[in-house]
């Protein structure tokens, strides 16, 4: 299947690093990881889709977590080898993530 060429220049969606994030006391890293893992599959998905689905879930749960924080956590999960990532995960629309097998 041929990919449709895109004129879009891959741009960094967020430069926020996990080390720079300060979570509200009511939310732990484990809580955030559970939300992220719940919207991921074992197939590669665009990072933007995973961030969007996780952000929607946070909104449903009335958690004060934005997409940038989720993106930073996804990057940290990939760096720590807890999920698989393909591409520069700061470029959400031009990278992909999946659960480890």
C-alpha cells in the first residue's frame, strides 16, 4: 500500500520532558501509565492518536492532565523501554508507539 505524500513538515509537538513535569498530588505516575496503557495496542499507532485518546480519558475522569504532560510521559515510557516507539516521539503526528509484546 503506497503512502500518500504529504507536504507537512514534521514538527515537534512538545519539548516538555518528563523530568520537568510536576503532577498534582492526587495523580501518580502509575495512574497516568494505566491511562496511557489502556488506550494503546500491540500494533503501532500514531503518537498523536495515543496522546489524544489518553487526553480524552483524563477529561472523562476529570483529571487536570494536558496533552503535553501525556506526551512527555509517553516519551519517558519509551526511554525506559516500557513501550516501543518509532521515530522522534516529540513529533506526535510523525512517530508511532505500541505496547511491548
